[in-house]
C-alpha cells in the first residue's frame, strides 16, 4: 500500500522516513499542495529504475527481456556486477536514435 505524506511532514521527520524506507523498502509519495510531487525511495531501488530505463533504450529490449525470462526460468543466471562490466564494453548493437 502506498504511503503518502505531505512535504511538511518530510521536512520535520526526514530521518524517520528514510529509516522507514530502509527497513521496509516501501517508497513514500510526497505531496505538495495536496498533489503528488515526488517519491522518496531506497537508493538501490532508484538505481534499478534507472538501469531499467537505460535497457529500454535498446530497440530490441522486448526480445532481450523475453530471452532473460527464459534464461532465468532455466536457472541460467549472471551476477549483476559481471553483467554491468560486460555491458560497459563496446558492443556491436547500437541504441535507437
């Protein structure tokens, strides 16, 4: 369930909310003037969102995701740091322009 708090609560209790996020890994929606304005989340979760967006820049991302699901289902896995090192090397496929 989404936790929603006004920005004034965040201003007075930032440490409490950050500790809560670290413990539960549940994001908190911050409102300003009664409307959603921002999301407070664990940094690791944010990194995951950024990595997902970067992967979706590849024109063949749907095929790559499908292959990843199949490989994961068959037990074929790779450590994240190994994958990131592999991805940082120049490769033959290009991003969509």
